[in-house]
C-alpha cells in the first residue's frame, strides 16, 4: 500500500465504511452512531497504515473487536418503532476482507463469527426475528471473496516480498561499494598529492637530509590521520596538526563516527576549537576525538602540557565545557 495507489485504496476504504455506516445515523442516538463509525474507521486506519504482513496481533485483535462493537452500537435502540438495519455488518465485512488480505485469514473469520454473534445477541435481547442474521451472512460474501484471493495470491505475495528484500539488499550493497570506491579514490588522490614528490625523490636515490626525514615523519602522521579520522581531515586542521608536530607535540586524531547527521555549523565549531588548541600547543600532547553517535558529548579535546592538562568537551547540541 505504497505510493499513489495506496492512498487511493485508503481513501476508498474510508469512503466505503462511511457510506455503509451513514444510514445508521437516523436509526440510533448520535452518541451510539459516533462510537460505531469511529471504531470502524479506526479499524480501517489500522489495516491500511500499520506496516508488516501479517498484521501484528494487538492490531488484529482491535480490528476483530471493532465489528461487534459497531453492530451493537447501531442495533441496540429500545425506542418505540426503532428501525434496525444491518449496515454495520456490511461495513465490517469490508474491514475483515482487508484483514484477510493482510495475512490474518483465520482471525478475519473469527471476526465474522463475532459479528454474527453480536447480531444474534441483539435479536435475542430485542426479541425480534433472526432474519437480520441471514443478512449478516450475506454481507460476508466480500470476506469469502477476499479469502479466496488471499489464498491464491499468497505464494505470489511471498515471492514479491522476497524479491523486494533481495532488491533492497542489492541496492544497499551497491551503495556500500560505491561509497568504498569513492573513499578509496579520495584516499589515493590525497596520497598522490602528499607523498608523490617525496617518493619520487627517494626513488631517484638522492640522500635525504634531516629536514627531509622530518618532512617524511610529518607526511606519515598526516596520512595516518586520514585513515584514522577521515572526518577530521581539513586543510585548516591538517595545517594546525602539522605545525604542532613540528614543534614536538604528540598529536592523536580519533574519529568514532559521531559527525554523522551533525549540522555543518557544529562540525565546523569542533574543527575550529581543535585547530585553536593545536596552534596553542608547544609541548606535550593533544588528543582530539569525535565520540560515537548518541553520546551526550559530540567530541573531546584533551591537551596535556608540562603546566597541566585541559579538557574541552563539545556537547551534541553545541555547548562547550572546559575543565582543567
């Protein structure tokens, strides 16, 4: 029941229930009519809005109960000369037919028995003929047809469901492969940009100076950052980390995935604070960690220096707490 056709079916079912229930408005007090039409429309809403086949048992029980409640509400009228019509039973038959299509055939027929029992109970209580019971049986023709269709179409529905699940799994796998390929391409491009000049120099066999070895050390650390904390790799933070390492500061970047779904402004705020901490460090170590999603804090920045430690916590809503 997806898309435009699903909404057409929902509107059609609601209109059918309303059309069948409306004549009872003239037969019973308004309060009883409101109860009847509300429970029937509610049962219809449960059937067409709740996902998953077969329908969950709590919802199934609610749909089964709706029919007898509507019948009792539209038939129990003790006023002199009151007219009793079986329209609620016809409306219930459509609801139970949809229940059968949703995979609860036995429950739908149990609901039909409950509707018939409610009609018979009213006939006995009001001491009238049982002719209305036969009219209720005629109303179940819709349920019988839906049952036959459900039994015939069940294998096809199962095959379509399996096919849909397979397509969804394939789409997810393809999306994962595309993301991995994109990340691999990005990493190779970054590796080519950062390391190629030095690798070509090494390949030519030239002697490396101490400054060249320092450049290699910084490049290695920067490449490791890209693998360990890809969401923290920006030009600003890379430059700040490179500068801190060149001053002898030990820098560690960790990314546990907490940036997923975070507003860009909050992510930029974390990167700005991290870069500022790295620029201010001249000794010791700085650890920048993006925490896993769902934590109270989004990220932490721990700066350890000979003069003491400072911990900065950035909350998931942007609040900042600095402790020493």
